[in-house]
């Protein structure tokens, strides 16, 4: 795991901000069980319908494949790529392990997504060594304990640390000393600045501004007249100014999953079957995180892209798919007659609280506890033998040649969502 930096011989005690980003995270996790595909073009995602690329190996990226790209476009660019169905429960498990490693280094961890975080290691230097030593320690621990790789950027600010990790990829480390921050930034294209997308680049290019140095040398007043409030922001960044501290991440406020159908659906049975699938996925994530939900929210997007959400509180906190599904079906029924067919349906667990020590209302009817115990057994079986090894009978695919089937068969876009933002890759 080489140190990818032309500044490798320089240490800087003021560079206490680390940005750690896993390399092709979703694909890397999938390859843990498919070592035969190491070094090949691999895409994580569903191969059909309106699916998008969840993540691509660096071998596939050389052909232009990128995350969030429509799968049909990705396979057109890289027809020999191997497409692997995603396993979201595995991503959650590995992500939790990554965050545990970060937490063993410093309590100052700001999680950005499942596979990246900012760390402030100022309080860890006396115990663990220089920022560079800590960065290498983190990379070694992740590789040794989890079998995947990470890239680390080290700087005096969050913005520059993020730039450094991007340019260290894959599987590298880059430290940008505080004294040479401006010098380094001024070698970069303007697209490196946060807030400068394709349209802003076009506007700046018309002014002859193509590099970060060009931005820095342009009066802030000119940038503000051209870009509005964004102008002052990019001008400060061009001089390496970013006062934001690392903010310790808060607990997830909600956990959910949603499904975009390959073709719009108007059959109640199919919608309820998909809700059952999403309820199981969400409940599994709740139990994995040691959480229970006090409320359930339903999301429905119609064929014209209009979207409705409905929510309700549960009589008591729960982490079973049975409870989530019952509430979701009641919410679906409460919508009444639908004006159009459904393009997307989703479920979200809200009002989260820790499961440890939570008391359950005593009842003569043990049905709820029986469901919960059964689902805990499913967690153990699927955790040992792989996701979807054991499913409710209603979610099993029909025999080949049978009519009907589940609307999610071969689905394109299946997302698990949490309060900390999207899943990256």
C-alpha cells in the first residue's frame, strides 16, 4: 500500500484533519466472496430494467463506467463487465466495522456516508504518532481486518483533506502540508472546488477562469457578480480557507428502503408484496444497528412523478418486519383509490431508539414476539449463508414459465437509505 504523494517527506503537525474514503466500496465488498473476479471489470447493480450502477471496479471505470450511470449505458461502454447483484446488508455490516476502526483511533468522527468520514486526530497524536502515521495505521487496519482498501487525505482543513483523498485513489495516502496548501490548490483545475459543477465551469470559462489559481486571482466582487453567493464561497476555497470543524455524527434519524419498478404497477397484491420485501430489508437493518422504530412512513410515487408520503406511530417500538409491514399496508389502504399506476414505493422507519433495555407491552397474544424471534433466526441463517437464502414464501419467485411473479424481479434501482446520506461507492 504505497504512499502516493510527492510531499511524502514532509510532516506537518497542523494537519490533523483526515478524510478516509473506501475504494469502490460496494464492489470491493462483493469481491470478498468472489475473489476470482479480482482485477476484472465488475459492476454492482441489477443488470436489467431502469437500473443504475451502484459502484464499479477501477477496471470498469477505465471504460467510462461511473456510479449512478444507467446500467444500459454502462454495459454499452464495457460489455464484458460482470454485473453482481447488490447485498445491502453486507454493506451495512462492513460499514459498521469501518466506523468502529475510526472510533478506535479518535472519537472525533464525522460520518458522511457508509464508506467515508472526516476524522480529527489532534487528540490522538500523542498516543498514536503523527497524522501520517495515523493515516497509514487506519489503512492497514481496514485492509487487514476487512480485506478492502481505503484512501486517506490529510490536511489542515476538511475541504483540502477531501481533495487529497480523491487524488490518492486508489489505495493511497496524500498529506498536504498547511504551509503548501495554497501552492498545491493552485495547480488544480477549477472543477476541484466544492460548488463548481459543469454549468459553473462554463460560466467561469467564459471569463477565462479555468484553474483554482485563476479563481484566487479574480477579485471576489467579480465572482459574486457572476456567481452570486457561490462566488465568495469558491474564492475562499481557492485560498484554502475552510473553517468548518469535524462534527461528530449524530445517530441515524431514520432507516428505510425503496423500489423503482421496471414497469409501473397498479396491482394491489404486487404493491403489498413489495412492501413485505422492503419491510424485511428495513427490519434487518434496524436489528443490525440495535435500533427499534416508533413510527413508519410510506412513500408512493406515481407514473407522473407526483409523490405522496404518509406516516403513523406504532403502538410500541418494534424492529420486526411483521410490525413494519402491517403499518405500511394500513397506510397504503388509507390512500384510497389511486389516480395513476405506481412507479416507486418505499418504507421508512422513523422515531428510532436503542433496542437495548426497551420493554415490550405484555400481551396474551404472543404473535408479535413469535414473528420477532423467527426474523432473528432468519438474520442468523442469511448472515451465515448469504442474503435471501431464506425468505417468506410470498417473496419466492415463481417456477420458470409461470405467469405473474414479483414486480421486483430483475429490478433496477433498489435503495436502502439512512439519516446519514446516500450510499456511496
